[in-house]
């Protein structure tokens, strides 16, 4: 009897150990999947710009800090290198152009998809008389512009446009973030939190709107 009972106990122990091992393996797989998903979410967050819908106000503050105004604003927009996969998705470039248009006296666009901009170019000419200039990627003259809005997501800072007279804003390549300053020992929160905006290799702080 003792031997039979011992065998049953051994089988029970092996079964329990097996269940525990399976549970450990499942847990490792769950953790690995969660970490991969987390990394993906962090990467996606890094490549988004939560302030894009407020770009016009932010840009006006940047121009003011550099002693410029919208009348002398001569922007070059470097088109995205990752257009939406679906026609139903909103194109961030369209959102930026919508904000820039009012009062614009100059606009140059570097792009590999000129047909995308044809409706916008025609509308700007009919409404304001502005002739929007299209250039192939990498062919715009740095001497003609004083602000670059780089909408590309991949690659590094475009060195062609790091010039003394140009304010280079990488919309996605460097993160825009909140700056929590202290006032009388208290951290500023809510709408009073400032925004850190990369300009070339420097950073400018603007007021959150």
C-alpha cells in the first residue's frame, strides 16, 4: 500500500510541477507581449505631436520670439514621408496647411506627391492670389525661406536647413513637451504649463494656449 500511495503522490507532485511550469511559461509570454506592446505604444507616442492642432498659435509665438511676424513669414513645408494608408484618414499635412493659410504671403512645399497639393494650390491662388511653389524633396533653396516645417517622421534633422536665418521646426523628429515650472514653490499645471518647442538644435518655450 505504501508503495502504491507513494507512486500516486509522485504523480500528483509531477502534475502540480507541470501545471506550475506551464503557468510560468504563460506568464513569461504575457509579460513579453505586454512589453512589446508597450514599446510600440511608446514609439507611436513619440511619433505623434499632441500640439499639432494648435500649431498656428505656437508658430506665431515662435515668430515673435525671433523678432518676426506673419507678413515676413516665408515657410518651407517638407512634406511627410509617411502619408496615410487610407483615404479616410486625415493627413496631418492638410491640418497644418489649413492653419497656415490665413495671411500667408509665401509658401514653398517640398514633396514627392505633387498631385496631392493641386487642390490646395488652386484654392490659394483663387482666394488670395498666392502662388504656392512646389519643389522635389531636397531641392528647395535655403536662401528663399526663413522657417522650415519638417513633417517627415523618419531620419534625422535635415542639415541643409540649419542656417542662421532659418528657424527649423522638426514636427515629429524631436519631441515637443510640457515644461512644468515652479512659481512660489508650486508646480504650474493645467493651461499654465508651458510647451518646449525644438527649433533646430535649440529649444524655445512658448505659452500653452
